[in-house]
C-alpha cells in the first residue's frame, strides 16, 4: 500500500520570483520634448537687446516703406556683425550707431504723409550709405586670418570712417527734424498773427460803424437843442 507523499514534497526545488512590470517610458522623470517653435530673428524673446530694438523698429515702420527699407539694411549689417570673427565689438558699435539714427527718425516722423522732401532726400542717402557699409562689413567678415593681419591698419581706418559717417548722418537728421519743428511752429505763429490781424481789423471796422450810427441818431437831438446846428445830408458833416 502506497502512502501519499506530504504536500511539502511537491514543492519545486527553486522558488519562483514574480517580476514587476517595467516602468513606462513616458515617466515624468524623462518628459518627452514638446513641438519646436520657430522664432523670428528679431523676436522679443531673444536675449540680445540690440536685436530686440531693431525688431521693434521693423514692426513700427511697416506703414512707412522708406523707413522699413532702412531698418532692413541695418538688420543685414547686424547679421554680418554676428558672423564677424574679429572686431565684433566695433561691428556691433556700427549697428548701434545706425540704430540711433532709426530711433530719431521713428520719433520725429509720426505721420508718414507729412514728411518734407528734404528729410526724404536724407533718408535715400542714408539707405545708400547702409548698402556701402554692408558691403564693406561683409568683406571684413569673410576675410581670412592672414588677410586680417596684413590689412589690420586699413580695416581699422575703414571702421573709423564708417563710424564718422554714421555720426554725421545722425547730426544731419537731428538738425533736419529740429528745423522741421521750428518751421511748423513758425507756420502756426504766422497763422495766429493772421487771425489776430483780421480780428483787429474787424474790430476797428465795427467801431467806425458804431460811431457813424451814433452820429446819425444824435443829429435830431443836436438840431433840437440848437436850431443853428444842421447837417449836410449828402456828406453827413455837422455845421
């Protein structure tokens, strides 16, 4: 007769181990990257204050094509200044001087429809100078190390000449805008003088008419007081 084996005898020799479920790949410890957002080169989220200022000028000058064209020229020079391997500080200084000119233009030209021809002529000349500066800065940025060392003095003179030219442009625009304000104020004062002159003229005419009316109404009284007083009906002169 066979006796049943104890239950412990049917246990496996090696105990089994339950494995845990693997962690999901979307764990909060390693978040998936979000969608990429393409920023405009002059976006306000960029850290460069010079580029941010140029971007603001570009947005505000959209209603005035001549000024917008000048802003695009300065942005092109900024791009070259960022690529320059040497004299980057001088290149950024050139861009900053050009931006100062754009600032006074944006402040002084609030109404694009009321711009005198003298300022438009200065603006066209400024855009030509920006193109020349862009070409010169591109040559400087694309030059190799040997060329920079050989032409170091020439490059420094060129940078100095560009800065002097921009300084002269700034003074020309400032004087032209100030003269424009003076002319506008002079025109307003002339109009006020004309109004006052006509007002005085009308007042004098009214005084003369009132005097003649008073004399005409006083004639009967004068004749009644003194019968010897009479007036010529044709001339209105009292005798």
